[in-house]
C-alpha cells in the first residue's frame, strides 16, 4: 500500500461522519455517446457544494486546541474558502479567507454567511495569497493551503476511494484540474487500488497553471483570466511541494477546454442529467461531448466537482448565450 493511499484511508475514517458519501450514478446518454459505460460521481452534492469540504475537514480535524484558538486562514478561488469557513465553524474556530476580485460574488457571500472574515485583495489568486502570508506572519493564524498540503490531498483522495468502491473495475477517471489537490488525491487513491486506471485532468484553455507547469517541467506563474471554470483558476505556487510532482507522476493526460465547450458541458449536465454544476464541475462532461478524450476505455467515471455557480450566469449558459468570458 502506498503512503498516499494509506493517508486517504485514514482521512476517510477521520471525516466520514462530517461529509456526505456522494452518489456515483450511471449516465445512459454519455454511455451511448462514448460506447463505454460512463458514470458520474456527484461530488457537487457535497454539503458546501463541492469536494473541498473533504480536505478542509481532514486538515482542521488534525489541528490542536491551541491552533484552533489561533484561528485559520487560507487563500481561495471560492469553494475552498467556503469549505474552510464551514469546517472551522464546526470545530469552534475562526477563519479568514483571502480572495481576489475575480471570485464570483455568490461564492464570496456564502463564505461571509458562514461567519468567516473575507479579505478581497488584488486581481489574481497570487495576490490573495500574499495577503494570506501576511495574516499568518502578523496574526499567527494557522495556514490551510487549498491544495499543496498532505492533509488536503488525503481528504480529496477519499473521492477516489468512493469511486473504486462504486465502480471496482474503473478504467478511466476524468478529474477537474486546478492547482492539483483533487487530481493528486484521486489519482493516488485510485491508482493505489487500480494501478492500470487512467487519470485524466481537465482544465480551461486560458490560464491553466498546472498544465503550463507540467509542460515547462517546473512550477510557473501564468496570467489569470476570467473563466466559466473559475474554481480552476489561480497558480500552483512557485515553491509547490506536493501537487506538481504528484500530478506529473500520476496523471496520464491533461485536456484543455474552450469556454464554449465548458458551456456545453454545463448545459448537457442540466438538460440531460438534471444536475446543476459550475464550469469546473462540467469539464469532464465537456471533454466527452467535444470528443477530446483519446482512446476511451471504460468503465469511465466523470467527477462533477462543484455546483456553486451564480444562478444568473447558469441561466445565461442554459439559454445558449455566447460564452461570457471569450475564447
């Protein structure tokens, strides 16, 4: 058993009473389209609307009483901040969440609703992360990184455990790829039990930091753009310690998607699967619809990672308006 798989199993024992074991359901339409059995992992039905609650709960559950009194802080593109706010409140701690001006207002308001202190700084995740560093240094808060943290990765890895439990002979998993916490966690858990399984990361064409870093052979900074897949935006950190190496070693491919293709994924999920998902959560469906997944092998599992989309934006996409953020 690999260390990463063991950590995911331990995380599962630690958080199972605090998170939802989300359904894995068969998609008749996508199975017919692809010619293999396709299943959807409905992680967008998680308590806070995304998979992020798993890692956040696992990380905060391991803090000491003294650390909980000091409070936690993080930088986020939205979903991680909401998960940290929820987990910190449940643990009797306080949270400060640093975000850029690009984070959609619906995600910011939900974090405030949970009682966290929100700091809006700059026009990129990297600028928000600078404010996080200041909070940790000057206020002594405990930093909970959104992805590059062993506890976060192990928590996200519990999604992979549930995938293999539901589809024991899984051959391919499509995972949204941002800064790599979900991809690294799922890949290490699934490959730990099913070494032959292929794990494919999905991300947007513009500003895909992990893809650019993998191409360069080391972590790099990229310009951040607005995208329907806003949850996948932001850097991986030039001093990245875990997710870059894990994604380089464990991902079998990374697929880039246009804004129009992501729109199509959101629309298909709603019209055919009756699921409301945000752009990041729709990337796997989008890749299948665009026939961008090479040499499809089944059974195939698509991770629908989050549902926290602005309702008005979702309406515009469903009604077929042009992708709002260009190509």
